C-alpha cells in the first residue's frame, strides 16, 4: 500500500509499505477515507520530538471504513464508517475507568523514552513517534487501530467525511480546552491560535456558556474565518499589543479563562520571539512558550489557563510567579478522545457545529508533502489539508 512517511527532518515521501494486519484480538483495520494534517504533526516533521525514525508513517486525525476486525471486537463491525480518536486507550485500566484516556497505562508499548522524559508514560498516539508507542499513522491507505471497540466510533448518516474527520482530534482537543475552563456561563474567554483546534475551542466555549470569546492570531484569513463562522472577537497580535488589547476589552480585569491552542512552535513579533526562536533552533530549549506566557499574564486573578497546544520538553522564562501570585488554575494535557467523541458526533449530526469548513485543501495522498508545505506556510488561506488516500 501507499503511505506518507517521514524521511528525516523536514523531509516527507510517499512509499510502498506492507499493509497492516491484525496483531491483537481487539484490533481493527480501517481503510482510510480522510486523514487531516495537524499542527502537532509539524513538531515531528521539524525534529522537535526526537523519537522519529526514517520510514515512520505520519498522521493521527482520520476516519474511514472498517475492513477487518479481530476476534474480540464486538461493537464495531466490517463495513462501518468510523472516526477514530488519535489517542489509543485500552478502556480497562484505572485511568480509562475515570475517563482520563490520554493517560492510559496499557496502550503505549514503548514507554521507556517518555518515562525518562516526563516521569511517567502517557497513552500511545497513532502516528506520533516512538515516544507515543511507535504506531503507524493514518496518512496511508490502511491503518491498524488497537482496541478498536474503545477508540472507533460509527459516523452518523449524512455527515460528510471532511466534516467528521475533525471529530478525531481537532474537535475533542478544542472541546477539552474549553471544558478545562470550568465555565458556568457569562465568562470572557480568550483563545490563542485560530487554527483548527483554536476555532473548535472558541465554538466549544460558546456552547459551554461563554458570553464573549476573543481569538488571537496573526493571520487575517484565519481570524476572519473565526469571526464570520462563530461571531467571535479577534486580535491580530502582529498589529496589536495583546495584553493591552485584552485589558481594554475586559475593563482592565482580564479574561476569565485563557485557552492556549498553539503549542511548542508558537510565533510572535519582536526581540523576545527572536530570542525564543534562536534558543529552540540551537536546541538550548525544546519549546517556544510565547502563547503560554501571554495567556498567564493576560488571565484575570483567580482565572484558569487551559493548555491544549502540544509541548514536549522544557521552556524558558515561564512566568511561574505570575501564575502563583494571581492564584491561577493551570490545566493541560493531550485530549481524552473517547470521553468526548460520541457527544461531539451527536452535535455534528444536529448541526450545532460543522467543522467541515476547516478542510480548505483536500488533496490526494501523493500530494501529501506539498499539502504539509501549504499548511505549515499558511499559504492560500489554508486551515487544514485533508489527504484522501483513495482519491484517484
């Protein structure tokens, strides 16, 4: 079969690779119909998570049709159109029983690297390096999904592939970002990042009761998409001082909650960004925490900062004093896909939210390397590139 593989830092290529097979009784094999790129994939491609090997298949946000099931699979059957959560979870360990699926004890078969890096190993993630289990990804014609009854969900009739694909990752990640804010109704929420996760976090915050949502980015087309689609307020950080603007918009108090949906390669302007970028490029630090710093500094006293952008290692100049002395609540993590996906599918089915507009650049698998280039460089109004392995 064909698959889009990592060939080294900033190098991708389509290869012929063996088709996946059932390896455990709970496995399913999915014929991939749509597989979206994701901002966190860029961290792998650019070498900021040093656990990739040449030939690794990328991709973790996808949907498709089940073509084979293991003998222990009961809920999912051959022929089902399914969306699959990117996080692999066993469904039976202590963490899964309390619905903290991204912390599953049993789904990461290669825990040593992440145990040394983070103290404990989180769950495995499909197509997300050997720190997350070494699973093959979804930028391929077929993919093996472990614990298929736990991680795959049948798609409601009438929902297009390029809408439901985002229920795999961007939607549950955005929803968790808003859920972590503990909204009661009437709050002001600021969201850093107007990519797929940021836009879904903004809409999720509205659904959960926020009175005002303010989205922060530098790309006019992304800000315009968020404003037109969801009626949010926007700040272009390339043109406006973010902290000053948020103070003005909140009568000096600051947002009640701040959602960071950017991650370790966040951008900014000015000398502090040049400093961060230089340190990351020379590996003197692993992550650029620009957006996290701003969120902590902007958030009102006693507020919540929710971090769903991906970070992998160490950051410089973390404003711990501000977080402590303002009595902020910090919540963060990889999303608990299995907790949120069934609910989100219901919301898509009734039209409460349709993420299909994010799929601005549908492409074939063979165009995958170019698709990543367009996505990373934010060319041509790209929100997400979606690869279709079965396209002619």
